[in-house]
């Protein structure tokens, strides 16, 4: 027995480090530690031994078992490492070589629609304005005639920053802007009228389902001048939507509504028809779809920005960009917009070389 164990030890501890593949190593493991393995069998002999024999043989057999298990683990790690090295070596790629197939990214539909909007409104004399996504309470709400106690605040599902310094008179309470409307305020404070701007950008609300994501995109429009009327608003929106949907048969319906920052306020629906079982914007035989909120800028908002509402009037509108993209390009789940799935982007994305122009067609 003693010699047998020594022979076994020499054999196994010699063969294991020399095993040249995972399969060879596994065969040795089964040979030694498997159900019928030599060490397993040796352990079974312990039961038939005298207590004295067991006392001397037990530690030897168990010691061998441990030594063999350790040797197998060590060899396995070395083989795994070698296999990984071989894989890494065979899969190297020379990034300086020219691509044999064009690796082109695509323009996300949201970026595409933003470019289309900028192009359409630039043609109408609008500049693009921006504002911070981390806003303070005053620009996002108070200056827009939504005071602290206003129910509209609850409807906005606002993400507030934790310091909660509201009402302390110290640092202003910060939040993620819930709409692009604060850019109206920043623009009026920044530059003298006349003003014609659109402000596309990210907005945030604590909301999530097939048509709402916590981050989404809006575009704000603002015109401040003398003698501005609802007629200017309607014409502008009609001209915009015709250019955007690239159809002349766009029909708008202005429904009286309420927003704290406009008076009067109107929600704008666009008519659709059913073609081959699908809703297509244009005409109104199929029904109406709400596309944006708008109105004449409230005198209080104009005054909050230091302008005299008796002299200056204007209109404003706000519109969901993601929704515009869905309506124009036919996606039905908003959440997919932000999954970053390359297959979705390949399908719905746009060529970066196809810049929207009014003459070439804004729809790419
Ligand atoms: N800010 C509004 C919202 O997010 C949308 C809106 C409505 C903007 C009317 C406007 C407006 O400028 O006049 O729900």
C-alpha cells in the first residue's frame, strides 16, 4: 500500500502538470478522483483498516488527494490562461488598416428631427436658443406663472435635487427641467425683443411607459414683438407642420386649453387619414391627434422678464420631439429610442451625409 501510494503520487503529480489540454487534464482527474478513481478507491480502504493503520494511512491518502486536487486546479488555470492568450493573439485587429466595409453610424431620429426643426424654423427667421437642463425653481416654474402652490407643479412629476433649500432664501431649489419653457424666460432676460427662437432639448419627468420616458425631448417656440396675434401663431404652426410632414393637406384644430404661462391657451390637433389601415398625418377624415400646446404669452410672464406687456406681446408653443419623430417615421414604442440597440438605429437611423434642407426635402 505504501509503495502503491508513492507510485501513484509520482505518476499523478508528474502527469498533471504535463497535461496538454483541458480534455487530458479532465481524464487524469477522473482517473484519480472520479468515482472509480485510484484515490477514491484508496480512501475506501480506510474503512477496513485497523485503527493504527488508519492513523498512519489516513493522512497520507488525504494528503495525496489534496495535492492532486491542487495540482489539477493549478494546471487548469494555466491551460485557461494559455487558451485566452491564444484567442487574444488570434483575434487581434490592426485598427490602422482601412475598413474593408464602410462602418458608418447613423443619425438618431431625435437628432434628425431636431435638425429638421432648425432648418424649417431658420427659414422663418427663428434662431436656436438653449438653456440648462439643471434648472432652478424660478425659471422652470415661478417666472412662468406657476407659483409654489400651483397644481401644475404636481402634474410635472419633477425630479428635484436633494438639498431642498426652497424658501430658505439661500441657494435656489434645483431640479431637472420638466419642459423647455424656462428657455423662454432665459431668452427674454438675455436679449431685447423682437425675439424669434426655438429651443429644442432634453426634458425630464418621473414617468415611464410605452409613450413616456423619464428623459424625453421637447421643442419650445417663442415670438415676442409688437402687435403679435393668435393669427401669427396659427400661421406659423401650420407652415411648420406642412414643412415637417411634407404635405400641403395638413389641417389644424386649435382647442381652447389652459397653461399658466399663456392666455389664451390652445392645444393643437393635427388631422389624420387612414391609409392601408395606418394613420397618416394629413386631411382629417380619420380623426385628430394632439401634437402641441401653445398660446399667447401671459402678460405676467412678460413682466417677470422685465418687459412691459402693454408694449410687447407674443406667442409660444411647446411640442414633444420624440412624438413628432414617432408620427413621422412610424415607431410605436418610445422606450426603444433610448435603448441604444444598434439594430434599431440601423433600421430607423439616417445617413449622416443626408443633411435636411428645405430644397432637398427635410425628411432626408
Ligand atoms: N410646457 C408645456 C408642457 O411641457 C408645453 C407648452 C404649452 C409650452 C403651451 C408652451 C405653451 O410654450 O405655450 O406641457
